[in-house]
């Protein structure tokens, strides 16, 4: 068999690397919020642990903006450990010895689920910007179809951080009868003006790169790597706290004794950012970055329900455990708290955990014993009840 | 006389638009921290009000990163009012009926003072990246020569916000005997890791633009406008507070009733950022942006004095009035306070004013009555004493 054309592999994800996949054919289109449908479409996912006979121990983990389905196992593209091995695995807070964990690449992503880099069957070329705009609700709709495909009528829980938390909240709104509890971590029920602004800077950086070619870079065998790296660098600053940056890097110089009086990186923080930018472009697709950031910008759960967040979750909402970190300025505690307040107002069963941490938004990915305890305690109590 | 070649006018500043200028010849080179000298070099400046007979009423106002000498009069490039007409002018807190106000474009700038867009006499071409790296100290050294040229032995005060505040602090350190008081506003004695990070993102955005051409864009009659606009957009977010963005824009849509499901700006905050980016590239030189941000990154007054900020100002420091805004996350109150503490430790005469405001870093440019009162009160008391 001949090698696939280069544009079939915009990011280095090969068929064997996607984990498991399910493709929904023309009989099961994905109806999108924009009014269009996506068909056929594929969802790439991973599972960990064993589904019990009652099919009552399934936990769906939702990934953040640049995450993927490899939550608890080596990422085949980067060769690095899964992105949440701190939290998911045997004996971990989301214990795969007890729970059946599912994690799917979002629609619009670039790790095997259908996204802008996928081939549009109508043209036999990559979608590029002809891919329809997707929303968090669309992502969750695709996950709903996956969960149904796996024969699971009711999930024990949906858990996710950042954009993953948006999906968890959307699950509670879209399918309150199909999930017993949701756990949004370091998240929000709407994207703030400041966050939209940062996303727009990233998108403009990508689109300003002439190698973006109006989104058709795959057809030209080029890649807007410089623009994507700038987008990543800007975003990365928002994932950390000022305190963490100061502690980690301060004004320390990189491999030198004195200022160089040149534009090459003098400071460790600069080298660190460059590294973040470089390594990101090797694993992520620029158009996926555009689509997924846009989906986050569009997210506003209250607006979908007459401006009343409490009304989003129906008469019988699932249980909620909302976790937030004090130094997270991207999804600040106040945003998380306002979700808890809205839920209290409709007498939902909600726990709110504010964790003191100086690690910023990224805290949810890091070693945070208080978070581990909250996640573990909540899930185990739920499963035992 | 024939039209000057295009590269002589990288930004639309014509000779007549620079205000006043003084050019220091080969006998008066500007000795730079990097070890090189700049010669000849020009300082473009504006003055407002009248120098009294005792020459004791001169106030030097220092501008921020993208500011210029047009502090209190129409900017000839943009046609807009001066950048600090809230604070400087007849009857204003820095009252030009009483004080003789001087404001100079910094070395490295692009409004008439020698900078990377200036012609290198050695090559008869724009300096571009062959322009030496400059520091805040170098900027202040050039200002010191200007003030001497104006025949002023001792300034009443040096006042500035943001990078202007860095210059004010540097004045106190470099020439404590030539200034009676300094007033750094929304500033810091060193640039933080987070601020260096944001600057590096901006620089990378500029350098990623192929029209930057290794800094030689003037020779090619092009301009890295897209990269510079991205840099400006990212920076602009840091000038505002999350609260101000939420109040001003929230999630309001721009000229539409519903989400467009396209990448064009849906949200007002996006249109606003685009506008900021577009208007900036019309008035600012990309290489100047690189040089001036680097100068800010390099600023660390304590490091220049064995790590002890208190030691920076000599045995007879001038008086200090330090002003800070609660919602400024670029130069947070804690940074400003630490300067005050260091000064207290060496028994300097220091006032510290923390102003409650939700307008972020930009507050110092806006209508802030408490700041007006502090500036006016401090300056008048100083002049009366």
C-alpha cells in the first residue's frame, strides 16, 4: 500500500496511535449548534480499567484545550506520560482499579477524532476552514454518542479541568439523566472577556503566519509553526501564576553569567516559553487550535437558558463537586463560586472546594494533595452510595 | 529638494513633527551600558510652561513603553490629544501654569530621538538590529544630557508611569543630586518574570512576521505590521483589569444579534483588540518595540546595587512619592510597596499612595481623582517648601 499523502498526517498521529476509535456513519450524523451536521465522523478514545457488570462504574474524563484521550497512558506522539497521571490510574484518586475510565479526543481535535485536519469525504481534501464551527455542546453530543455506543446508560461521573470542566457542566445540562455526578475543576460556566481576548491574540498570531495559507496549509505541505508557537507562549503565561513564575524563574539567567545585550533569550523564563512553543507545534494542529479556542469562547451556559445558570440543569440535576484554585486567574475562584451559587439557588446537591495553591490554573494538572483527596472522596462516596 | 527615501520615514514622523530636538555631536557620545557608544544622537522633546528665573520649577515627565514626547499637546502622527492630558496642562495636577514640563522621546524610540529606525551615519542606512541594546539607565543618561543642555542644574521632580516610573527611579539612583523628588506611578524597581514573559511573546510575534526581515524591513519597504499588531494586542490585555474588561465588554457581541459561527470577531472585546492592534502599527516602529521592551526586561535597580534596592539611591536620596493602583496586575501594588519598604529601610523621605481602582495598569492614564490629588499635592508642597 502506498504512503498516504502528507496532508493526511498534519500532526504526527498515525492510525495505530489513536487508541480506540468509533466511526459514526451517515445514519448517525453529529448535529451541530451551527445548524450543520458532521457525517461521517470519528471519535478516538481510550479506556482504562474494567466496566463492571452493572455498568455503573464508568467515569468520563474530559480533556482541556490542548489535551487528548491519553489521560493515563503514554502519549504516542510525544512519548510522554499521559496528561493526568497524577490523578488517573491504579490506586490514584480516579482509581482505574475501581472505575472504568473513558477519555475521548474532542470533536475538532487533532488526535484521531474528526477535526479540521481530517479529510472531508466530499472533497477528499482536509477540511481546513470548511470544517464547521463547533461548540462545547457539540463536543459533549459526540461524547454522548460514544458513551451510548459503549452501552453505558448512566455514567457514574463526568470529570474535567478547564475546558474539560465546561464539558462536565454541559453534560449536566444536556444529559442530567445520564450522569450521576459532575466534577468541573478550575473551570467556568462562561468564558470571560479577558479569556476571549487571550484566545483572539492566539488566533491572530496563527492567522498572521503566512504559512497558515487561509487554513489550507496541509495542501501546501507547510505549517504555521511560528504563529502557533506564539499563540502557545501567550496562552502558557495564563496557565501559571505570577507567584509560580517568580518562584520558578524569577529573573534568573539561562546558561550565562550576565546579560548578553542581545535579543536571544537571556532569562530562563524566555527559554522556558520558547521550549513550550516549540514542543507544542510538534504535537498540535493550528486549525484545531482555532476551532477549540472558539468553542470555549462561545461557551455560556446561562445564556443558553435565558441567562439563568440555575435553569440549565433541569428538575433533577446530578450532584456537583466544583473545585477551584486560589491563584487561578484564568478561571478564578469567583467564577467557580458563581456556578456553585447558581446551583445552590435551585437546591442542587453541590460541594464547592477552594484549594489554596500558588500554582495558577495549571494546578489541576499538578501534585495537589487537597485536590486528590476531594476527587477521591467524592467519587468513592458516590460509588458507595 | 527630493523626497527622502521611504526608509527614512519608517513611522510617519516628519522633521516638523518631532517637537524640539537637540543633537549631541561626536564630542558628546552617549555611553551605553552595553559598552558601546551612540554618536551622534538626537533627543526629541517637548516643553510646556515657562522655566522660572531660578530654574527651579522644571518637571521631567517620562513616558511609558509606547509613549512619546507629546504628553500634553496633540500628537502630530495620530492627531489625538497628548497621552497624559488628564494630568499635565494648565490648571492640571502637573500645572503648566506653574511648572516647566519637559518630556523627551526615549533613546531607542521612534518619534524623533535616535533609535533603531534612525540612519546609522556609518552606513547611511537604518540601524535596524545593529542599533545597540539600550537600558533604562541609558535612556536616563540621555535625559540627563538634555536637562543639562537646557541649563537646568536641578529638576524639581521626575514623574512617570509604568516604564516612565522606572526612569524616575533610575533618575533617583543615577543623579540624586540633580532631582529634588521622584514620583514613580504604577511601576517597579525590576521587571517580573511574568512581565518578561509577555514581552518575549510580543517580540516573538514581531520576529515571526516574515516582513520583519531580520530587522531590515525598512530597506525592503515592508513592515511587520501583523506581528506588531499581535504584540500590541497581547500587551493591551495586560494594561486592563479583568473587572474592567468585564464591565466594558463582557460577552457583548459586536454589531450582531447572535453568534456568527465564524472566525470573524463576534465579541466586542475582539473588535476592540483588533482596533488597538491596527492603530498601533500606524504610529509605532517594530524594532523600537523590541528595543524598548528589552530595556524594561533588563531593569533591576537592586541588582545594580548588590541586590539591595535601598543602596541604589546614595546617602542623600531625593524625596519619593510612589503611587500604585489596586487592580494593576502588570505592576502590582506589592511591587510598588516593596520599593517603598526598601526606601523606608534607608530612612528616605517616601510617601506611598495605594489607590483603589478597578481599571488596571492603565489607570494612571485615566481619570483618577485620587491620583490627581496625590500628584498635585505632592508637587505643590515640594515647590512651596
